[in-house]
C-alpha cells in the first residue's frame, strides 16, 4: 500500500510512484498531516508513502526534521524526478487573483512572483469547485494538468511554470535497518556530537573525511536534547563504507541516525545553484 500526506499533490505523487515502479496506483491513501503520515507508515506493516524530497543531495529541511522527530525505523529508500504537471489556466481574460494550493506554491512561487501574479493559497485538499469559486470572475488557477476543469484553458504565461525543472520524490518506508547497496547511493545522516563546545563538530567531520566521503549538504538545527543536531548528505560508494562510519560514530559516543539511502550517483538536474557575490 502507498500513501501521501494531505499537503502533497495527488497527481505528482501518483506519477512518481508509477515512474519509479513503487506501485501503479490510480490514487494514493491520504494519510493526513506530515506527522500523521510518518506515524502511520511506522505503525502499519506494508504501508509506505511518497514524500517530497527537495533534492536527493540537498534534502528539504522540513522533511529532515520530521524524519528525525519520527520513529527510528523510518527511512527514505528511493528517489525519482517527476516532470512538473502544473499549468496556469483561466476561463477567459484573467487579471485577478491566482488560486493555488500548498504543493503548487512550493513548486511555482518564484515563477509566479516574477510574473507579477497575486497568489491566493488554499489547502491542497480543496476541491476544484471550491477553487473556481474562490478565483471568481477574472481569476485563474494553478493546478495539475490532469485536473484542469472544463471550460478552462492555459494562459500565455503557463509555459513558464515548466521552466522550474522536475520535482523530486522519495519512497518512505519503515525498516529495521537501511537497505544494503553495492553501488553508489546518496545517504542522509543526522548526528549529534557527544558533547557541544567550541570545536566539537570537527572530530565528527574528521570521521566522515577519514571514510573518504565529501559532504554535499550540512545543516545545523537547535535541539531540545542538547544545543545542536546536524544534518548531512553525501554520496557513499557502498553500504560497507556506511557501516564502518556508523560503527566509528557509535564507538565515540556520537548519536546518529541514517534518514535516507537513495541508490544512484547522478541526480540530474542538480540542486538549485546560486551565484555568490563575495565582498
């Protein structure tokens, strides 16, 4: 069985499951909030969920946090890039507000703002009829192509929504341990130093470097159990390397958890890049 959170685009999540071969569903179970989704997957044997990743190399901060706060059995074990299905449609001349749901806002906000649109956010569970009523005369919708209502056609700027690239999804499972992998995989590893003081992060980063691993991602987060936890993402050549790293962390009293093992090494396109202007 496969599910999704209530905030995720049903069309994109189903497309991801079909593309990756996780299942060939017509629709996915609505498992409620993100916290409810994680708890349900952890509590029901044989149930998995399709979740938005951000990018395999640069995880979405909200997902990292939710995983670490969830049951220790939860892990993401696959990744797939889904072509964006968002279109901008209207029933005539459109110049009013643009009704869009939470998933659409996540994927399209930058493009819409660059075009001078005035988005009106609605819950993802809002029906198409409710969205049409909120848009009113002269309003428009950003919605998945498969859900465009009768009488609505694409607006001239709709093509710009496809320029943002694909949307990355992953398969969330409950497992006793991470899956073995003989080839490269992207690993998400969270850890907390055994103590926290100036320079305490360095010995843990040294263990990662000594394993021959280069970090693609490092983020800190305040922790109620201590000053900080750290989230990392890196490409790992084989599960034996991860086993050795985890053993070294355990030996040194460093709390840790593997949040994802995503087979593959070329996750194209890569994460959004910025062009820095240094002082």
